[in-house]
C-alpha cells in the first residue's frame, strides 16, 4: 500500500507548514495527483487519518484531485493522452514519449486555523 508512504510525506509537509507559519492546525488541504501514481483515494484517506490522529492535522479534510496523463512524442512533438500502458504516438506511430503531466503529487493548498 504505497498510499501510506504518500500520507507520511504529506503529514511531514503539513507539520512543517504549521511550524513555519505559526498556525494552530490544518483543517483542509488539496493534493493534485497524477493518474500514473495509481493512488486509491479511500486508501490514502484511511492512511492519512490514521497517521494524523494526534497531530496538527487531526481531522483535516483531504481533497484529492486527479490529473490525467499527457505524453509528448519525442519524434514529432505531438501531445496526447496515452492509453493505459500504451504510449504509441497517434500521429507518427512512434513509441518514444516523454510524460508531461500525470506523474506528480503536489500539495496545492492548505487551510489552517
């Protein structure tokens, strides 16, 4: 369950933000996650809630936004949304792509008290 390691890193970041900004607690935060990360939203919710129980983020609402995968062909520069494990460029039929979007996990916003 890789959601636990993601939850650990999110909690570390939130604790750091609370400390450096001298606020009481986190009430809500938004995470943008690429589809390639394969995050199961319910598993991330459970992992985070269990880790954050006695912290500054206890009870915080986690909002998870999914980001679609976008690839760019290195041969013709065409950008497209690849199928699952299918990275053949629809324009030139080459399988030489760079992932442009859909592989990141970004803490986008945090609401604090």
